[in-house]
């Protein structure tokens, strides 16, 4: 299936949606993580920001979360085991 076909079949999420927020501190940096789940419990979106806005670490984490969220919207499966590096979901 092509990328265009997957995009056409992507899951439309409501404009307003609740999510759980976790704050994790590691080596002097604070990570704020938001996780939103689908009604069936599957992961729908991930948001991450750091206490050092605009830093390389912040950009990498934020952009990675956006990329994962785009993937999830077109059917890429993710489980908690896939995200084991995020301490907030253990």
C-alpha cells in the first residue's frame, strides 16, 4: 500500500481530546510527556517537550513524538513495549 493510500485511510481524531500528562526529570532536564489513547486502549498520539526549549534534545524528542503520532494515524502499531525507553509509561 502506498503512502498516499495510507494517508487517505488515516484515522481522524476529534479536535478536542484528553490525554495523560507525565513529568519525568532525568539528569537535570525535565521532560513533559502527553499520551493520548484510542477508545480500544491503543496509543493514538505522543507529545514531548523538555525544560530546555529549542535545544537539540528538545527538537529531537518533540519531532520524534510528532513522527510517531503521524505513523500511528496511518496504522503503524505501537505498544508500551515499543516505548520502553519512556520511563513514564513503565
